[in-house]
């Protein structure tokens, strides 16, 4: 099979796996049935039947799905491996929603994960970095907006939820450099500071100074 044909199959197969859930809602709101009727799939999606059957056979060989017949319909169901794959895809798409107005408070994520789970810990930490969190310490990260649901989802995915705490803080010592970090990342903007940090101003070097 040519390279571009393999890529088309890969993309079609990925789309098939994603379609088992409503991908327009966050993963934590998705159905827990993990199954989809092929008839329903064909009715709702503009995909050729032969392509669908090819994708089904492909994902069966990979161990991501199983199939069964119920009545006159054929169903596709995710295996444990398939559920893990879907969760990884969902995490890749995960974003923290920005509110219209920042409340001036910090969301602090603290985790104390034992060494024997260092792989889970490292994966959890990398997800926080990928979402734009600022590292105060090796196991303490901060973000300006509400992220409780997202942190729950990530921590559950890596089986570390019992070791993770999310706190809200109004002031963090040395937060000037934290604010600068989020400004450079375009997560915060100057309007946020005007509304919530009226006692601050930005000088020509982008440093923050208290107004007496």
C-alpha cells in the first residue's frame, strides 16, 4: 500500500475511534457505554461502507475494538486498550476555557506522587506543562483560570488522583514573574491586569511595580 493511502486509512481509523463518543463534548461528559451501532454510524457519518468495514477490521487486529451482532444490527465496542487510546486522544485535545474576566485568583496544583509511580508522575507533569501551567516548584504548578475538571480528568487518566490537590490562592509571593510568564504565553492579557491588578502598572521593560 502506498504511503498516502496508508495515511488516509490511519486518519479514517482515528476518526472512527473518536466517533464512539460525542467528540464535541469534553471526555468526562461522554457516554460510558463505549459502543456504537454500525448502522447508526453510517447514518450519521458521511463515510463509505467499505471504508468503515476496512477500519473495523484494522482496529480489531490492533486490539482496540471488538464486534458483536445484536438483533439485525452489528455493534462495535471499545476494548480496554481502545478506551486508553481514546482517553489519550481526548487529553491531546484538552484545553482550559478562558473566562471573559479573570477573577485575579491563582489555581495551584500540588502533587506528591510516590517514586514507584514516577512514570505516571512524569506524564502528569508533562500534561500540566503542555497546558501552559507555571512551575513554582517541581511538584507545584499554577494557572490563572478554573481548571478543576481538567485536572481531575488528567489525574484520573494517569491514576494519580489521590495524590493531587487543587487550591485557590489570591496572592503568591513573587507573582510578578508568574504574571509575566502568562502574559508572554498570551494566557493573560493587559486588560486582565487593569481589571484585577489596579495597584500595578507595567513599565517599559515589562516589569511590574507597585503603585504607592
